[in-house]
């Protein structure tokens, strides 16, 4: 197996190689669409299950809406159309037929043209709010708290595995409420759920904030987000929660009778996370040896590798290994005992390092004699010899320790990469030399934001929630500013 | 709430009404596409989770492949193209733009025409085998045991909720094997898994069999199926498992080196079940009052309804009800205590009957005095008074009894609707007057099959596995036949 390109050498190349070599995903024959391979999908399933559990705990239900959206639905909500209709897959026909000039070939049947084109959903507000129109008449029908796990398609010109693909998997929550207050509370609740999921489950520290108007979701009154920092100093938006106001209820003419008998438009939210989180996971924790996975997300949490000469020795090791495996499994830990004889221990070590298995247990002849095993941590690559007795408890604790340590490491990195700057010069210097989040004053205008973006490629990632108010002046225009905002280059 | 049309009056209307009134699904604004509502989706989730568990237990892994398939991929496997390319959603463009003549409208951007059209997957053999080409080089790479949960699109002219929709949800397994024997074993194993799932989990008895050549999946060498019988005497194909031979490996030029160093084409299977199973579930168990759900699939297994006058009484009942609820929940039973005051008990009874909640517990003032509760079974609508003491254990046992009884009832119905006939006259008479499965001799030719289909609308559902060999003569042509096959009209 050829070595991975190192991160220092070429971060982008390291990422692309790692995704493929660790069997997470690969490009398909369809432009911009990926194949999520079993190992990658198993990680995504763990993310999905945990989020799904949190959604249900907070009263949400899953449902499923059509993949196709008639073109005219996009015309209903102007901003949304503006934001999404430009880059979408358009279904215009519903039949192929044999090519009369070349019977082995197929052509689009011109007689099977749709009266109205269908768009493969880039997001589902339009189709869902056109459905909610029939579901919502009275305040008794509210709130509606629905989530959907689905595939969506956005016609991206430049794609990268997980980070930006034409088709991706995601969840999209779509809720309807009787009051503005309740909708805003929902928006904030879902942001909190995302943040807690990112930090506790994925071990990725995030900044919770609000987007500026120009970075807002098309059709939202306010977009909340969680922003993570990758190892190369670039930010990655890991989830968004939108307060949609009454934009979609008005666009689709959804009304309800409130508890005083008056007709009102309901208030909406939508919120989403996607397979992009896989990219965040990889670029937060992994190293030059391969993936580093938090134990919560590892399809295999512990691998046991025998180091043996001859069948007799292997048999003896088998006995010990299988006992450990059974005990760990009984505690709900996923374990693989790899006693394949066609691969050498060294090859296996490299393979499981590449795949990010958090704990490796090696057992050799010497260990058998001494009643020990060798335990290696994937996150810091440390090794130690442990007595066989109670080793299962030791491993269980170690998995918790690794989860904490991985988060702590990412948090330290993130915190040491939030830099306050006072001038545009300093801003550019930090951006170029150090990267990371930059906390700076901004005059609040989209014009200045645009200028900074054009000149430096940095965008305002968010205005942090619970921000410290601090009088200052914008680093570019010199106009007064009441708080710092967070800039960064971003994925 | 208006009453359901009865099954006797109009079975088809009863079905359509029930799906909508029980909040399972509804038609969307997109032709032939349905919205699966939260209650319906919760049932589908239970099916999915149980099947997923069984797939993983037998060594399968999930993955995800692109929704789009380039047109040329369909040209590779002739039969498959023939079978599916005719009815599909074709993506021809990747952008909309503002209509210059009417800025509020959108039009397809003629400059954004795709060089090669993309088909929204009707099934994924083509895209998956084009991917396997890169995954399979050696016998060590085999078997590949992959499943995918996904949405697929087939352009159906006449659609019905769950039974036949343009878009539907399904799982599709796609495996590759080094030997023919192993692939056939896989095909049969998956059929067994489907059959066991249908019978044990969905309480739907099925006949396992093999399709005739004309009913075979396009691209398969052999199609295995499970066939269920609906209450109106029509059959429903509930799952299929295909032995694909080397058709797809040859079409996509996938080869491997076997353990003797020779180059071979791998052997393939594919197998699928879909949201169509929701239709089978409804039409196997439900009645004129609404849904009947086996406890395994019920989102709410037990509902507790208080019958009270005044707040004081409700408070007393609350106490008892919540105690029962907590104990049942602790045993993993899903319970809803519906103490809403804005709905009358009678309304609630009808509502939960419609929704198919297997067990209803009613608690009134008299019950409080006597230390009893009233327990009603949804499946046979029987009621009885039970002492409060140990009622949780009683309910837990009752759920198991209901699961068994529902299956038994469906099995008795099915078994009493398998009719052996000896002549074509008798065949037509049974088909018209009784319906159900008809076991008859057939001469083995597609011509006779076609003739019977044209004249009676009945098709050969399957040649049962482990069929009893019995010499006879075809009821139409009079030619010799070695075994009976199963005919029926089908969904």
C-alpha cells in the first residue's frame, strides 16, 4: 500500500487520498456524484442514528416527500428560486426508446416530453410547504415537527468527495408554528442539538452563530449555523438552522385560524446537516497515518491482532483473543479479531491505522507467557503493555478517554486559532500565515463584507451567539462597530 | 369523521380511503409521487430496521450509489434496458433561468444541456456493476455483499398509493460471488429472509417460488419471489430475489482471477423489497373500521383512554394510567396515554381503531372502584375487564397473542384460497367467483401463459419451491405437465 501524501506536503491531496484509501467513498462514473462505500456509510449511519434519536427525543417525526418538484413551485418563493433554481437537475422527458438509426443505442423519446419540467430537489421547502397547505387549518394542527432523511441534488461545478457533491445525503427538518417566538425557539433548539451532536458525538468543537444577510439561506429571515475549524485553518459550516419567518407560508398561501378565531400565516423553520459532516470528521481528527475516529463513530472500535509463528501458537492466541472479544462485545463494544493468516501483522497494523480503529490489541507469544497484551491508541499512536486481567474494563475506559482526548485536542487547536486582529493589514497577515478564525470588527454593511471577500477570499462565518459586546471600529472602513465577527476562509 | 367505505362495497375505494384517513400517505402535487406521512413512515421505519438487522446478521453491509445513471450504461445490458429504460425520468439539463419574456417565471436554460442524458435510477444494477468493475480483481475481493436503502423512480402510467408509485422507497441488495453455487445460495438465502420477515414480523403468509421466464426480472437468469394473498383474492408480490448469472459482469466487463489463477466472470444476485409492502400490510389485515397492525409494526402498541367526568376524576385516572404506561414502557412497549380533554372517548376509540393500535386500555370511574381496566383488542374487536394487578404482564402476553392470531387468521384465509382446478372452465369459474391462488397444470410454454393472461387477466405468480411433483395435463393445451403452478390475478 503506497503511503498517504502528508498533510504538510499537500493538505488537499492528503484529504482526497485518505477518503479513497480508507474506503470511505470514491468518485462514480456520474459527474460530481460519489459512491459511499460500506466503511464510509457505516460511519454515516452512526451519525444518522444519533441525530435521529435526538430529533425524536425532541418530538420530531420522520416523513418522506417527493424527490421531484414541479418547476412552477420554485416560482412561488422568489428568493428560494433565485438561490437554488440556477443549479439543478431538470427532468424534461419520461421515456427512452431504441435509436431507429442504431438499434443498440437509446435516445430520448421526443413524444415523451413533460408538460411541466420537474426539478430534482435541491432542498424541500417548496414541496413541503405546498403539502402543509392541506395539513394546516387550525392552531390545533400546529406545531408540525417533521424531519426527512433524503438525497438532494445541486449542480455543483467543482466537486470534492463529501465536501461538495452533486448528489448528497442529508436530513432536512421542516417545522410550522403558530407563533414567531415558538419558531425562533425551535430554530435555536435545533442549533443546540447540532452543536451538542458535533461536540459530544463527533468530538468536533463548533462556534454557534448567526449568518450575515449575504450568507443567509435563500428564503430565510435568519440563518443560524455551527462553524468548525479544519486542521488547515479553513472553516467548515457543519450545520444550519433557519428561521424562515412567514416567507414560505405566504408563498404557498398556508393559513390557520388561531385560538382567537383570527386567520394567520404560520411561522416556519428548516434545518439540515449532510454527508458533508464526513468531511468535517476527517479534517478535524485525522493524521498522516490515516483516519482518526472518535470511538462513538468507529465501525470497529477495537481490533485484536495476533502475532504468531505457526499454527500451534495461533491456536493459543485465538483462545485468549476470542475471550477478550466476547467480553468486549457483551459490553456493546464492536470488536474485530483479525486472525487471517494471509496478511502479516505489520500490514494489519497499517491497515487499521489507515481505517482509524481507535484501539488495537496485539497478542504475541511473549504476552501469552507473561499474561499481558499490547494496547495501542490510534489517536496519539502510543503503546503500552497491560495485564490480561481486567483488560476489558481497561479498554472500555480507554475508549472514553480517547473520545475526550480527541475532542480536547481539536478544541485546543481551534482555540489557538481564533485570533483577534485590529487592522486590515494584520487581518491579511494572519489569514495568510496562520489561518483559522479571525475575530475582527466589521461595519455591518454587505459592501464591506463583499470587498473583504474579493480581496482576501475570507468570509464572515458568523456573528457568534452570546457574543461579547465590544466597541470598536471596522478594520476596513473605520466606521463604528459594536462587536467582533468571525472571519475565515471556508470550505 | 366520515366512515370508511366498506370492503364489501368497494375494496379499491376502501383501500384508497384507508391509506389517507389513517394518515399513512397521500398523493402529492407531483404526478404519481406520494407523500409518506409520519404515521406511515414510522411503520416503514420498523420494517426497514428489522430487515436491515437481518441483512447485517447475514454479513451484508450498506452503501450508497448515485441516483443518476448515464444513458449509455443502460445500453450495456440489453435485457435490463429493454425492461426499464422505457419508463424513466430523464434529466436533460442542469440549469433554469429567468424567463426573459416574463421575469417571474423560470425556463430551462437551453445552454445547459447535458452532453449525455442521465436517468433517475429505476434500479441500480447498471451503476453498481460499473462500480464493481474497479472493486473486483481477485477471488479475495469476493464475495461482495452490499445493500442499499434508496429511492427509485419508474414512470408508471397508473399509480396507487404504496402499490404503484412513480417514486418509491426500497432496499436493493447487489452481491458478487466467485461461484455460481454460492450466488444461487445467496439468492435463496435472501428469499428465505424475506419470507421469514413477511411471516414473523408482518404476519403475512407467503408462498415462496420461482417466476416463469416471462415474469422474470429483466437481466436475471432466475427470479425467486414471495407471493402474498390480499383479502380481495388478488395476489401481491412482496419481494424478489434474482440470480443474475454472469449477465451484468459480462455487460460491464467485470472479471476476476480465481484461486487457480484463471480469469472468470463473477456471479451476481440482486434482491429487493419496497414501500409496496405497506400495501400488502394494509390489505392483509385491515378491516372496515380501519387499520389492523401486528404489534411488531405498530408505532403505538397500546393506547390508554380515560373515561371521566370532571377534573377530579381525570386526576385519579391519570395516576393509574401513568403507572401502567411507565411499567409498559419499561418493558419496551410503546404506549400513548391520551388524556386530551378536547376529544370525547368515543372519538378517541374510533381514531385508534382507524390507526390500528393493537390494544386499547380504557379506565373509567367504575374501574377505579373495582380495581379493573377494560382491555380491547383491535384485531378481533373483543373487549374484556381485567384486574389492575399485573395488567402489564397481561398486556405484554396479549400483544404476543395478537401477533400470532393475526398471522393465523391471514394464513387460514390464504390456505382456504388455494384452489386446485383440473379444467380451464373450472379455472375461470374459481377466478371469477372465489379468487385467490389457483393451482393448475400448465404446459410450460410462454404462449399458453400469454393466452391465459389475455383471456382471464390471471398470471402465473410462481412455481412454488419444494413443489409436489404430480403428473397431469395442461388445462388449456392438454399437453403433459409435471407439476402445478400458482395462478392469480395480481396487484
